C-alpha cells in the first residue's frame, strides 16, 4: 500500500489495523511526504507514534518539525 502513494488509504489502513508495526511503518512513510500537500499527514504521524508508544521517534519528529520551521523564518 505504501508503494501506491495513496496517503488517505495508508492513514485509514493504519487506523483500522491497530498494530504497532503498521503504525510505525505508516508514520515513517508519511513523514517523508510534503506536509503542505497532505495536511492530515502531520497529525497522523504524531498519533501513530503515540499509539505505537514510539516516544523517541516522536521526539525526533518534533525536532525535525522545529528545524524545518526555523528554516522557513
């Protein structure tokens, strides 16, 4: 499904699967996308990392968001 690139289907599948590994794969894939093009992806990434209890990855994602935000200023 990740190879298809259909962001909405990836988000729906991960939500329905309720599996830690699926949450991690979905979040890892979504964070590679252009968040301006897919505004739902940002919230989904945070939710998937929280549900997977991957708090270190969540912290790294927050850090990456902060760095991107500071580059835009």
